[in-house]
């Protein structure tokens, strides 16, 4: 059975944000597609990686073609299409007037089509990438499925938090939407982040084009502030008026004179404390079990993730690498396969982040020749890793393109920019010269899993860079470039099974430097999506201040291929 999950604006331009005809908010982000064939995952891809428009939300035509091509099938051969609800009035309108059905029918004439709860698809993205046979799930984001007033077109009800139980072998997913008008964690963090960012940067709100990054930016800024400077930092209450507890956030006007840094610290403290308190309440009332699957954009917050992990209120917890909307098409497709396949035996990959196409050395070389670049090719990949490690040890900046691209917003060793973590100035060099980002934003690190307890106070694994670790005092001089203001580091643990190419490089670097850690950031400039194809990688390499591009079995030097005035096309 051929099953497709899709997510994206149906028949409008989501880039405009406001529809001229209805006057309603129409912004959608992280559209994409996922294909399963006979219960086997073929591909998951975000549309932004193909259109090269950051946070692309328009209908995923390119992603659909990408998936069909990898599956070697046509649209006529798709049996089932599942689509999560979009959190805007336009989706409901297009669904009711038949536009949605007509578009799907034109693309997949022989398919059965269903729309599904936004939060259920989030939950499925975590459930079916976990190794749990049974457990509970918890979804938390800004907005999910919505019900709108047909006259005013204003939302009456939105999903923003959902809880449930699953049992894979018994084919059970029980879904309990949370209490209405409560638990606005996503809105609380985003709206305050936006205000703090505008105050900190003095920017005009009209010119902010990367709102999807604001919560992450302010999470980083929070380390520079002190919530204890607040007259009263707590901005939430937990109510037990009903059987199911709920959180209400409020505005503390006593803190209006705080610096942006202190406001960021207050915001982060409230967010993570409220979330932990809420989870403790839910667990005490048996809504949540000892094993839990988290999903939704709120779980990109590595500080709150770490607090929950260290609290040990759950025996085991799972967060997928694409916990935001970039993974929701996967959730839709996996849920459809779970429901409709007679035997859905989806196997968890050794690295669930790697769900897209793997480009061959032949494809890469054709692309290199099309740019008339000078390059060196090595059949022995260890030699490439030894060369790269030597250049990293000499503090060169490396663009790294290996294996399949990562699903989700984190670069995890496939589409990365690497630097030596032992030079403190490398953080500023990357932020100012290469990534063109705000000075306060930190960089993460990849570490050989077997050395994690040598460098950090925490020893739990973090294969998808979703946790933050406290750096041991005797290791601060070893990796200063990736230590944040609060002495923490966002870490990815690496094994040979998880990513053999990057593991080989880490070992080579360790032998030269005696440091089992490499500074890692995503292979893209500010405002651009992470690179997907060899063409994207080469264009980014030529435009960015990067010394070497290591792509497949090829090495390209910027010094040998310097071009003045080369621009993105």
C-alpha cells in the first residue's frame, strides 16, 4: 500500500501572512511530505529544503515529487493521502468549499483522502519513532487544529496541548484534547520572545522575516540575564479546579523595567518551571505513564527538555528530531499506515533523523564539474577524515556534506559546518563572519558517545541535540567555543552506527587533538534553509566564509576556487 502524508497551505500564498479577501491570518510553516510503501518509510522531506525559502509553508509540490521519485511511483499509484489540519481559517474554508478535495484528486486520482487532527499527527511522529510498545504521549505547541466562527472568521477553539495513550500491538491510540483556553505554553513563549527580541535589537516588526527562530534566539539570550532580578519572577498558576489540572499564564507588569536579558531569563524560567509543574500534576493524576512520547514545537526548547529529563519523573522519554511541524507529515503518514495496513511493522532506523535521499559520488561529481571547480577525490574515506581533522586542528572552517540530510531543524552531522571547539573566538567568528547571527547565540557540539561523562556533568545520550549539558570545570579550557554563558552546551552524542561518516571524522580529530568534540552548526547562512543537495552545498560554500567543502568523497578548497561576486541564484 502506498501512503502519503502531506502538510502545507492548500490554495493560497502562505508567505503573505494575511489573506486579502478574508483578512485572516494565513501563515503556515514547515510544509513537507512523507511516503510509506507497504509499511516501509521511503522518505520525509521539508519543502523549504527544495524551494530554498526558509520555513516554507506553501503546498509541498516539490516534496511530493521528491518522495514519488525516491519511491519510483507516480501520483496515480498513491492509495491513501493523510493531511494534518492547518491552524488557520483558510484551511477550513478550502476544505468546506471543495478546493482541497479537488487539488488532492487532481494529483492522486486513485487515492482515499483524509484530514486528521494536527496534534494527533504530532503525537504519531513521536510514537512511531520511539521504541516504546506502549505508553503515553504529550503534545504541546502554539496552535493546532482550529474551529472558527463562520461570520467573524475568528478562532473559537484551537489545539495547543493534547494527551493520550498508545499501544502499538493492540492498535490503540486514545487521544484526549486538553482543556480549552488553558496551557498556552507556545503562545506565551513566542509572544514574549517576539517583544523581547524587538526591544533588544531595536528592529521594526515589519522587517522580521524569521519569526520561526525567535523563541530559540531568546532562549539563548536567557543565559545572559538573571530571573532573580525580577521583583516576582513567577508568571503562572496551576489550577486543580477540574480533574485535569491546567496552567494559566499572566503578565507581571512589575518587571517592565527589566533589561531584555533579564526578561528573557524570567520568560525561560517560567516556561520550564510551569511545564515541569504541569507534568508532575498530570503524572500524579495518572494521565501520564512512566514512558512518554513528547511532540510539538515547544519541545525544541533544550533547557526545558533537560529539566524534565533530569527530574526523572519519567522512566524513559522520547522526543523526535523533527518535533516541530517539519515532522508532522511523517506523523500523518505513519498514523495512516498504522490504521490501514493489515500489518504495520515499521522498524526504527538507527538514526531516525536521516529520512531523505542519499546522493551518490557520481551525482556529486557531475555537480562539481558543472561549477568548473577544482577538487580532489579520494576512494579511501578515512583519508578524507584525516585531512579534515588536520584542517580543523589548524582552525579552518569546514562545510560537511555526507549521508542523507537531516529531518527537522537541527544539523546532526550530515549537513553541518564544523570548527575546532578549543578556540574561544570561534563562536564570534562563526556568528559574525559565517552565519551572520546575533552575538549571543551559542553553538552546539558533537561528541563521541563514550566520552560524554568525561566532559559533562550529565551522562544520558542525546543523539538529536535536544538536551543541554553542564560542562565539567576541568574541561572548560578544552571546548570554550561551545560553552554558553551559563556554562552549558547543547550536545549531540555520536556512535558509529548512528552516523559512520561523522563518527570517523570525530575519531580522526580526537587522535590529533585529544578532544573528542567538534563544534557543529547547520550548513546554511542566516535566513536560508539548511542545504539539501550538492548544488545547494556548493552555492553556499562559494558564498560563505568557509575554507573547505567536504562533500561525499571530494575535497574542495576555497583558496583554489575563490570567486568574487558569486551570488545565490
